[in-house]
C-alpha cells in the first residue's frame, strides 16, 4: 500500500486557498476592479425620429431613432457610464462610391451628436471616422478599381472628423486603418481651434471574422466587395501592432485601441507594458453575439460570462472598454 503523506510541512505553511474561503477575503485581495466608468457604450442609430429596430444578429441591441438615442444617453449617464460611441445606419440613397455623406453637416451622425449633446451634455460622445457606413462598396476608404486609396481617403477623413467635432463629438475615433490619418486629423482639429478634442485611434484593428453582426447593424456587410486585408491587420502579427500604436501616439493619439478584444488580450498586454498611454479595447459584435447566443442555447451563464469577459479586459491592461454589455454590466455592478 502506497504511503499517503497527510502533513503539509512541505508547503512551508503556505496555503493559497485560505484567502479564497469567504467573499470578504476574496474581495479584500482582489487585484482587478471594474466599474461603470470603465465602459463606453456603442449604439447604432437610424434615420427616424424615434423607435427601436432590433438587430437580429445582436440579441438585445437595436438601431435607435433620435429620441431613443437621447433616452439611452440619459440612462447611461444615470448608470455611471461616461461615454457613448455613435455608429450610423446610413440610408441607401445617401451612400455613394466616395462616401460623400460623411461630409454632410446634417448627416445622421451629426444630428444624433447634436441632439445628445444638447440634452445630456455631461455624457462624452465618441464618433467613428471611417467611410464604410457611407460607401456603396462597404470599404473604409475610396477605391480605384480594387485598390483602397490611402491619401485620398485621409483627405476625406479629415473633413469627416471636423464635421463631427463641429456637431459635438468629444472623441474622434478613426477606425479606417489608413496610414497617416491620426496626424492629419490632429493638425486639422488644432488648426480649427479644437485642441481639446480627443483622438482615440483604432491602432491595432485586425482583419477579423468577428465583425459580422456589426456590419449587419450598419447595413454594410452585404455591400462589401472583397475583404479588408490590405488595410486592416493580419491576425498572425503582434510586433506590427506595436509599430502601429507607436506611430499613432507620435501623430497625436490620446488613446490607443485594440480591436477585437478577447482574441487579442496578448496585444492589450503588450500595449500596456510598452506605452505610457491609455489603452482601449473593443469587445466587438461577434464576441457579444457568441455570449448572448451561447446563453440562449444553454451553453453558458450569460451574466457570468459577461462579467468574466469584462474583467479579462481590465486584467489585461485596459483603461476603457467599448462593449455592448455596458448597460447590463453597469446595472449588475451597481446592484
């Protein structure tokens, strides 16, 4: 019969489980904290005075009419969420090859920005700078044949950023992944006196399969010709993300972002360890939908998976998280 050793002297008295025995002791030594102020809530808006149009690939999320967007902003404020990110579902007759609607001072995004800023001025507003919500081909820039034109796109993005800032955007968030756009936008903002407007750069935006529900939400997915691999990052690369972030910071970015989130926690940690700058991550539509649909199928506990995923972002080094769970997580944290 084998001898079973019952004394634990070989541990030197250390028992790491001691601190896990009670809720109070677990709370006392918890290394990572999460609060509603860590969230940015992305919302989708549609050209309607009011109403909510459910997004079937994103259970629980809807395209919002103008009044409903304002109401959601009030609710977010009351829950302690500091900012919203605005994404438009641009109507078909406003889309074009060059995305010119992005420069219209009365476009859907600008109207929503003005309405929310007038009604709920204490909520920060983040506006997406890219052309995919406005183009007929679904790409983030203007095209010549099959080629996305970098410099010509940047020129339009600069005008789009100024347009949104004049309408009330507090944070310009270029998601297009064109080279040099952060510097060009910073110069233009400063030149017009918008020196306090933040830039949150999508520095490491990967060509990912997790964007599908988002593209449904803004009605760009079924328009997309080809893919976005010539300007979004290869998911096999990590060092390249550091070069992208360094360039964005040198050009004037205030916050650098990793997108998607959960599959790229290693990139978040590398950003945190490398740069003395605020780090954001976007828990994208596919990540959100997997948890929601997994919960509906009985595979995971929805709230438990939601909170675990959000803590993972903070543990990896995020200062702020764009997440469709923001409202529900804030309610849970405040309970």
